[in-house]
C-alpha cells in the first residue's frame, strides 16, 4: 500500500517552516497518542504515521532527499519505531527535543530526552464515596438528624497506616528503580509514565503488614450522624468532608456525599417550598359555606370555606409550607377545593334535591347560563 505524502499527513504546505511542522505534529500527536486512546489501533496507526512524517520533515538531510525523490529517498533511512529512538542517518533531531516537554505535561511524566525521573510523594488521597439516605416528607421539610451506616477504607490498626510490619523499612521499587516513573520508547521520543507498581512513590514495603497486605488501609463498618437541614429537596446532596475512604500513606481522606431520597406523602405534594393538598367538601358545604378542618405539616387548622365555593378553587395558607433553606421563613400551603357531588341518595334526599331544583334561577348558576348562551350563539 502506498504511503501518504508526509506534508499531507501533517496537514502543512510543502514550504512550511520547522515551527509550523512542529506545531502540526504536536496537534496530531496529542490527538492520537496511544495513552489517550488505549486499545485503539486506528489512533495508534495515525500516531505512528504522523511521527514518521515529522521525523523526516524535521531533519534537514532527510527532508531534502524526500523533497527530491519522495518516499524512495528516505525509505530505510529513518530511525523507525523500534528501540532505536533518535537513531538513523542525517543530522539528528536536535530541533525536535522540546516535544518531550509537551508529552510530559500531558501524561504526567518527565517526557523529553535528558530529563531525570522525579519521585512522587507516597501519600495518596482517599476516594470520595456516595450513598442514599431516605427521609420522610416532614423530616425534609423541617430538618432532622439521622444515623447512617457505611463500610469504608480506614487506617489499618495493625500497622497504623504504614503498610509494613513493625521494623520493616521501605525499599526502592524494583520496577522503576526508585524513580517513580517508567519510560518506554514511542517512535523517536521517550514517554514517561507513573510507575504502576509503586504509584509514583519510588518505594515499596519490604515486609508487608499481614492485615492490610501493604496498603495501609482496611475496610471498616462505621456509624455516622447526618444533620439534614430543613427545606432540603429530593436528589440534593450533603457533603461530609473527610468522611470518605482514608488516604493512603498519610494522604487526606476523601469526602462522603449523601443523596437525599424523600418519601412521598399521602396528602401533600411539594412544589419548591410550597405544598399542595386536595380538600374535599360536601355539596352543601360548598353551597352554604362552612368551617372545615384542614391538615397542615404542623397539625390541623380550621379554614372558612366561602359560600358558593366552586370545585377547583385554590385557597392559600401563608407560611404553612416548607421551611426555606437557611431558615428564612416558610413557603405556603395551597389547598385545592374539590366539591364532592353525592352519588347515592336516600329517597328523602332525592326529594329535597328535586325541590331545590325547582327553585333554580339564572342568578343561582351564572357560569352554566353563560356557557349555554355561548353554545346557543355558536349554532345560530
């Protein structure tokens, strides 16, 4: 299969300067680098293709042969992608050494040629944890204290977090030689990565603790008290600083996030800091008006239902809703009046309703009369 033109591969013109070629290569390399695209064969192929193009175009001798003879002038001349690194004919890549700095910044290693490895601190922060906490409607409305139980990583009580037995001393990691980084050749430059065995510390435990097996932490069941503030809503999170997994080798503990799950209420529905409820009243109570007992989050209150109240009417009780977060007052309670029409009537009730119907007048039912007037006009 024929190779692509090197200039086309990097997306530069044939007369591009070295700075332009470097810039184009950096962009390609950062996009397709294998560390950014693990197990992606297509990205790796594009990365190698861009590296091969840059290796030729940034070497004056190779570039000259390529410009004159194309791929035939440089095939077999380059350093390739084996362990040779910057080998091959020509004047080398003295102008290209700063690429290591780029990859050091991206992938956390030393990156370039001539850089020494840097041992990192052994201390590692603990992981953050998350759990759900179910609370009642009223507990969320006014706040409460709840006890929770969780299992998390805690400092090992046997070795006090050192990871080693009494008297054991840390030794240099045999994988990275105590540098905290491992290096591998990638094309014509070297990429440094954090050592997977010592996690960048450069040292390992010579005689691991039998309880935690060298980690310095063990799983432990813990009881905590959580203060749930009044006014918290469903799905909101509480942050308990330092209550996550313990850090490793003296690192800080992670945080615990508690997600609030509010149980539904039989009577109330929440809308922000307001609560809604449906209040059923009888036909006669709605027509004549009445004092009715209404449930609230604080207990029952007496409410005057006005004469002639219609089904669907909303009435508001100020300050009877949810406590606002921060304690600045409460929302309201909105009552939705539902006029309950009797379904089963005794003979006496039926006679009374028939007698009542005989006294109906236009003034008694203004909404019905207005509706039927509109219907009559519609079909004239």
